[in-house]
């Protein structure tokens, strides 16, 4: 048969789970949101904003990728919360079909080395060098890439800027090429496995982190006490848990203004994400030692 007239082989569909790994504050959650094209993971400049694994789904004609955003791997603090987050990282890496290891451009620390030791040898790893927009002399990137290329075998090395949306498509292409062949794992219109209830709590916690900054006690969390839809409007009641009575005033602010600002910004984000009106009511409660044990964390909604 004349090869010029042979029918082209149909491209195989690929699908799988891709874990996003890296030390705290390298931009993993921002990268996930850019890859998915929607805000499914909260972000801030404060390290370890992400505390639980978040799954964001990208569906293309040729592939479906379920990205798992893991918390930043913690090497310094040994609280119950940090132990739980570290377990979440290791579990996410072991269960993945592929891994995106995110490293900040021109910065490689002991914390990065600790993450590198966790990467399984039998799972393809794509190295994403993030924040290249902050590098003035781009010539410095090549020797940095060569340095990291010597640490292990990578399926690809892709310089990106999650913040500026640079090379996002290139990263997706690199990941699709290493995924196993198979049918889609989720419906075409799904963008995350997280429930609206969970996302509401995360968006509220994001505003706390962003608006309070260093004032916000680390031992702070959010729980959603009620989430119901009435006549097309979501009615959400949330509680901010703090460890000490003195911390309650920090969250509430003078005349309640800080908490009001937190709730207002969180409500606006919820309405954009959920595509409908939201009534949000937020309270602050002191619950001493809420996160000191694994059992406390499970009661507060944290999962391994």
C-alpha cells in the first residue's frame, strides 16, 4: 500500500493524576489556578497557605489531567498540623502518575533538596522553574537549569511564570506526553473534586491570611458550620477558630472592621466562583488547642 495514502493513526487519549510538589512559597497554588484556568486553590505570599491536597482538572480533546496541589513540604516546624501536611505531600507523590516539581528560578535551598528526596524514582517528573519573570538577566537561567538537570532524570524542564501566565501551555504539553493512555477520569465540565462547602472555607481562610498577614496566628483555621442553597442563593455560616482569647480581637479588628472586610472579600470571591449570590455570616471563636493532635485536626475538617 502506498504510505502516502495510508490513514493517519488516531492519537491515543491520555489521562492521569499529576502531583504538584515543592517547598513552601514557590507558587504551586498559583500555578494550579493558571493550569486549570479558574481559582480552585487559595494563594497568598505567606508560606504554607495550602494545608490540604486540592485537585484541579484540565480537560483537553487529547487528554485529561487531574492536578493535585500538595502543601509545601515543611522541614522546620513539627506541629500536628505540619506532620499532617507532610503526610499529605508524601501520599500525593506516591499515588501520582506524574509529578510537577516546582522550583523558584535561581533559588535552590535545603528545603528544595528535602522535596527532591521525596520524589519517587519510578514516576516521571517534569521540573517547572517558576517566577522567571523576576529574573532580569535570562542568561542566568540556563546554568541554573543545567545544575538541576544533574540532580536526577527529568521528563522535561520547563521555565514558567505562573503569575504572568508564561509557558503554561508548554508545561501542559510536557505533562500530557508522560501520562498513561486511558479514558477521561471525570466529566468534561468538572474543574475540581472539591465541594463548594470546602472551597467556601478555603476562600474565607485566604482572606484572613491576606488581610491580616503576619498578625494572623498560625494556629487559626476556618470551619463551615452551615451551607445551604435557598432560592438560588447560597447561605453560608462560617467560624474562625483561634487558639487564644487575645487572638480573637486581632481577627475581629477595631469595631469589627477587619472581620467585615475579610467576609466581604471572601463573599465576592465565592460569588465569582460559584456563579450566584452568597449570604455569608462569619463568627470568631476561641478553641484552645484545636490543632494540637491528629484527632483535633480531623474534627476541624483536615484529612490526610
